[in-house]
C-alpha cells in the first residue's frame, strides 16, 4: 500500500497525512475548502487547522474525489456526522476491496449506526477498518510517540495497513475487534465533556479520577453488550483514549465541557468552539443506544440532559451525587 488517500483536511486528517508520508507513502489529501487545499500545496502547511506544522512538500492536496481512484487505502478523517455525505462523493471512485480506515469517532446521530455500519451502507464493497486511540493531532503531526489501535476483520489487510502508516513514533497495534475499537472512541468523547465540567467547576483531582473510573465502567458495560472484547475496551482505543481525552484541555470535548463548567451556556460554549466537539453530537445517539440495550450510563445520561437543556450543570452534578450507594461492580 504505497498510495494513501486522506479524506479530510482538518487537524486530524493533516496529521495523518504527515505520518503516512513519514512512513514512506505517496500521500494525497482531500479538502472541501479551496484555500486550505491551495495553502497545503503552496506553503506546505495547513495554517487554518494545524498551524506551525511543516508538511512534507511531497504531500499533495486536492478538492476532486476523482483524484483518489488509484489510492490503495483511504483514511477517512472527516467529522463523524459528515462521514455518510462525504464518503458518498467518493464511492464511485473507490475500487472494490480497498481498505477504508475510519478515523472519525462517533455514532451517526440520525440513525444510531456506528461509523463502520455507515461506511458499509454507503460503500458495501470496501474493506472496513478503524483507527482509534489516544492521539492528539499536534502530537502525531510533530512525530511525538503515539500508540493506537487499528482494527480490521481482514487480518492480512490489517497488517498491511500497519506497515503502510506505522513509523517508529506512530505505532498502530492490530486488532480484529472492529466493534470494540469503535465504541471506546465514541463513548469517551461524551465522558470527556463530563470531565471538562468537573475541571471547570474545580471539583478536584479526586472527583476527576472517580469520573474517569466510573466513566470507563459505563463504556465497558455498553461495549460488552455490543459484543466488544474486554481486552479491546481496556486497551488503547478504550481506556487509553478515555484517559487522554479526560485529562487535557487539548481535547476539544474536555475544553467544551470546561466552558460549561465555568458557567457558559451550551450555545455559548458551542459558539466558542474552534473545532467540532464530537461528543456533543454523539451524546443523544449514545444514550439511545444504551437505553435500547438496557445499559445504565448515568454520567453519559447526565451529559446528554445538559446538552439538551433538560438539566443545568448544577442539577446534573446533584443527580449523580444523589445516586444510592451500591457495589462497585454494579
């Protein structure tokens, strides 16, 4: 796999293009914004989304999906809620069996489908893979050590993808558990909003640790109900990503929650966000999925109630603190 296409010229897509080129691939990146495409080609930098990171001049940007017809693998790095519409623009140009690696984290809000299900609906003849784990775009683009999970049911293609994009500092680990690799990335974004609220309210390090731990219990309950493997949930794409996203305001979701915790309204916090906080759009779909499976996720439910304006932040915190005492395994 020497020719890699990256669909999405945001910070994450740009970072993935940089690391794929570092791995030796011929990289083409797609962006809808003409100025971003021109800047990458002319100045070898994505000033709008990933400023200050120099890109290899060999990385080429385009706005034409037809240019991707000879790509041997595609990294799908657009926002989760845009995966269906964006991929539809490329469907006619993707050869059957081509690996499409989902690099977005979320659940489709209107349908409740996972990203893998969305990709299979739009392009049923492609090979679906998922890339997920504790990874900030700036770290990956700068070549700082990062480890992630790459899941694909086709083991041969999965290992070929590892070789195609893996480097000394960007280390993907193979898994066949596509379901488990997806659910961690989806749930942790919602839980990170709660972590940001805790931070913004200055509730303390003990509360933060408790939230991450109990949040992981929620993530694991739902993942197991969906058929995920325990080792996947406890690995990079589950616990690892949760720890990162709940531990730094570099996380867009935690930063959004922090604004809520310091007193911003949902509308004001959304307006202040420079990039998409996927947890905002995933929360209602995640909660509905949990209800459908009969899974209790009180932290995620509280976040959804705040985002839907059914509860204030203080009411949501009180609802969690007022829960009855119980066994930790419950």
